[in-house]
C-alpha cells in the first residue's frame, strides 16, 4: 500500500510505499483507489 505522509505542518508530503495493510474487522471493506486529489488548503 502507498501513503502520502505529512510529518509536520508546512512540511512537504512524503510518498511512502510498502505500508502494511491493517487487518479488516467485521463489517469493514478495503477500497482500492486509482486516483485521488487533495486541495492544498486541506493539508495546512
């Protein structure tokens, strides 16, 4: 799994690959997302 990680406010996002997928609990689903967008104001 890949993740964009924000370590500190104002720091650039880091792309991290190889994040472990957490085990699913009952009534949960795992959704594969091909593309996503994030507005810069949402990560400030």
